[in-house]
C-alpha cells in the first residue's frame, strides 16, 4: 500500500541545514552552499534504490533535472532508509544506481536519518522545492504516475512548480507525494 506524504511541512519554511556525503564523489554537500551554486532554487528529493515508485519515475526525474539545472535550479537526492535492514539502499547500491542511470545531481546518504526528520520527509519519492531564498515553495508529487496505474510519466506537477519558482510566483497546487514509506531505524 503506498504511503502518501504528510502535508505537515509549511510552505515558506527555510530549508533545514545539512552536511551529507555524495555517494559517488565522496565529497560533502552542504545545504549552506546550495543558494550560491543554484541561485534560482533547489529541489530536494528523498529517494532510495529499491522503491518501485522511485524506479518508475527515475528516468523522468533525470530528464526534468537535465532541463532545469541549466536554468539555475539545483537538484539533490537524499536516501534516509535504514541500510542495515535494507542494504539495497546503502551507499554502495545508491552509487551503482547513480552511475547506471547517469543521475546528473548528487545522491546523498542520510545514515542518521536526522536530515529526513528535519525535512519531515515521509516517503520515497518525496519532492521539496525551495525558491531562491531557500524557502519551501512546493512539497508534493512528481506527477500522477505510479508503477501500477498506467499513467504516463511526465513530471507535470513538479515541472509546473519549477516554472512558477523561476517566475518568482507561488506554485498553484501541491498534491502529496505517493510512494514507499521511509524505512526508519527501529531504535
């Protein structure tokens, strides 16, 4: 049963601070430097390797990133799943996915799950779009497509939100993300 994202994160909230390691380059990515690197905004995507919802949308996510990265919008993927119980979501498997799918943005591993909690992420995939001031402008789904419903992957919901942010206006609609629940550690 898919888990809808909780709509508890208020729009306008400042992006939570984080420092996490990119699974491909092994370099730290700092939230504090995102604004200078991506002056128009940043999309944070909570994802993982094994989730069928993520697998279904991944090529579309890569395409949308390739379209909007040159326009000054950054993309960052974060996996927070418990890699002890779900080793397919650990850094090595995430690195394999990033390389195989030619993902054009960093994939970070949130081992402590503190970053996911700070964002109030609840499922994979879960999309958070921050504007040029790193304030939350959109928290929602990529589009209406899932791996089971036969609807084409378009990225339309996120794309409309991205276009709104580029025009410095608020996105019109934030429909909740739908996917697998984040696999929280049991301790």
